[in-house]
C-alpha cells in the first residue's frame, strides 16, 4: 500500500513540532499532500457509522469515505485504530472572538451604542488571537456562529472557523443572519394596559423601520447614484428580501409566537434562538418550517412549578414534536458564553442522557447546526466534497472523559494546545516536584 504510515501520536508530534516554541495561536499550514485516516469508527452523521472506516482528504476537501479505500501515492496515512472520527462540532450561537474577559471592558467588543444596529458586523471585531479560541478547539468545536449583543436589533452574525491568521482566513459565511432581541418587543409595564401600549409601540417602530427599508431599496434601484447611502437600511435589504435569516432571541411562548407571526406577515426567514417554550409552539413552528437553536441544556427551570429537568428534556420533546433544532452551549451574552464554548458536546450529552437518541444528539451539534446556519454544503457531516473539518477522538465525543487527539480545519492540522492545558502541565509539574524525595 502506497503512502507514509504514521501512528496518531507520531502524527500529532510531527504536525506540532513547529509550534513548540512559538505562540500557541500559530494557525495550521495549508494541506500540501493527501491524508487518509484509516481504521477509525467514522461517524458520518448523515448515515450509519462505519466501523474500521477510512477517510481521505486532499486540498482541504474530503474525497473518499469508506473501507480500505485506495489512495494516491505520497499519501500520509494516519492510523485511527480504536479512535472515533467526527465532523468538527459547530457552536450555533456564541460571542467567541468578541469577548475575552467579561470583567475587563477593553476586551469586550460585543455591543454598539444605541438599540438599532443592523449595520454592526460581528466578524469585523473578531480577535483571531483570542486565548479562548484554542480552548474551544481543543474540545472539538471547530466552527462557530459569533454574534453581537445589545438591545433590540443587535447586528449581523458570522460563521467562522476557529483557525486562521486573520478574520478573512477564518470567515466561512458573513453575514450569516440578523440578530434581534425579541424579548425587547415584549416590554414590561406597571399594568397590563401599559404593557400592551408599549408592545404596540415597539411593533409600530419596527413596522416603520422595515417600511423605510423598502422605500430606500426602491429609491436605490431607481436612482442608485443620487440616493444617499444609509448603512443601517442597506444592511436590512437582504432581510426584507428573505435572503438573510433573522435570529430572534425568544424563550417564552408569547415571544416565540409573536416572532413567527411577525415573520410571516413581513416575509422574513425566522430562526428562534433560546426556545425554552418551543414545545408549546410546536405546531406553529412546524407549519412555517421555523427551526430552533436551543440555548443550552444547562439551565434552571424558567418557572417555579416546572420539573427540574425541563431544559434537559427539551431536545427530546422537540424531536418527538417534529421540530427542527440544534443545540448550542451557553450562547452569546451569557456570563461564561465565550469561555464555555468548549462545553458544547456536553450540552448535547445531557440531552442524550435525558432521552434524546445519541445520533440526534450528535446531529444537533453538527449537521443540524450546519443546516440552520446555511453551511451544510461544506460542514456537518463526513461526505465527499465537503470541507475536511474533522476531529479524531479517543471515545464518544459527548462524554466528558473523551479527549480530542487531532483536528483538521479544511485539511489543515490545527494545534490542540491551549492556555488551560499549559496551566495544567505547569501545576502538575509543581506538585510532582513537591513530592519528589529530597
């Protein structure tokens, strides 16, 4: 059999030698030769698992999946015996890259001034050198949708890969959607009448904004050289044309129902983020094909009379109701959202522990996420023609004791080192030395 054989351990050492004395954020080099991973359990996601399977990728793309596949000459062969090969995990909503330390304002670039910021572009502010990126990557999270924060219309989201020298190298899809805090459309008041008045005022303001966008688009098409550019209105044109989805932050039944109804009235593509009460809206969501990004299974009940496991069982209940969903971690804006993106597989693992089939749990953080974010043609499953964005692990990726042992983003072997691992090794050495005989 042609090619150069390497054990997994030898390959990891070979791939990372150049980074030993360098900054921990040195991106992976472009793939220059074919690579095949042999004899692994291949979790293709969109089909049955392949025991002792092989995956070949060239020039950053998967070219063959199966058993005992033939490979070109000079192919680098990696022995995956006893290992599990997965597509890279996808975090569907986060502020990773926009926030480093929550308590240090200078490292937090999530929010613009004002409440109407459709022109805010998340990818412009992403920090490729964030120390939180390699932490997430080491947990198998290779792609995320990062989003701005703020009240009301927050801005444009972006799907990025977690490797690259610059944002341009990381960017996979930008913009990926418009992010709106739909909870702000249900303002609180001193009385029911006061709440109703404030809510109607909010919807009137949004109606007027979208009408302004339509008039602006008509004017631009009629007189492109003489109509002054308005970046806020310009940013909303793909939204009113149904070309760009609107991610609405909505948990309660009233919020979800009003968001879906408003989207239908205005011709908007709605995706619900949060979705705590989504089961109560299942028929509406199915009728209008509205997917849900479940904002974490690590949640307390929203109401005092609910069961302790309400959030844990939500994915199982949505699956039974026929609602399309993905699971994300703690999400954009939560206290530990960016820092805890690494925990994404365990959110799916909790759902599996509470009744969701394992295959659906894995799908919820790979292919379903890719479909909802509009990147399923490149990510989410191990299929010929898709990006070679893969992780090789020593066990079930949904289990906490599993370690990711190798990762590839578009065929590039990426560094799995992180600040967390560095500190672990540092203080392990400290205590080993303290126990040494003197």
